[in-house]
C-alpha cells in the first residue's frame, strides 16, 4: 500500500473510526487536517501530495488525497523520508516539529496544544496502517 496513496488514506480514515482511544482523545476536535508530502519526483510525488482528513469529534468523516498544495485548517508538511521515520516509530512528531523536519504550514501550535493526546493517537493509528 503506497504511503499517502488513495488506499492508504481510506484505510487510515477507517482505522481512526475504529479507534476508541482516538475517539476519546479527539472528542472536542473540529476541523480538517492535512498530512502533506513535499515534492519528490523520485518517490512518485512530482508536485507533492497530501492526505486531507475531515475530523469531527473523534470521527473521520472523510478523507481525500490531493496533488500539490492542500487546503485544510491545519497542514503538517515534511519530506517523504521524515514521514516514513515518524510512521515507523523512529521519530516522534513533536521532536520532528521542534527540529524543523516537520513543519506546521497552516494553523498554530497554540491551537493544536489542547489536542496533544489526539495528535498522539492520530500518529499511533497511522503507524498501524503504514
């Protein structure tokens, strides 16, 4: 299953909906989140790509894969190698953010801070899919 591909995105949304831990942690979250990959022609992302999740009170109401720039309330962007490290559990997302490997392109850290547990569950679930 290609990371950030349509099948991966659909499986991710489904697994989020099956996760009781995510549902509890994100019960007050409202909005969209994009996980974006920077352009990398060698990896099959000539214009970049993103998985845009429609998240609402602990549920994934839908997901779409877009090429190029993503429109979402929050956009997290990194190169493919960084995403692979995060999803394989070799790099924690907060560490990646602090070190500049993962960039919050849209939205603010302050707005995300109350949802730290939900963010951890988003990553944990993504690791099950990757």
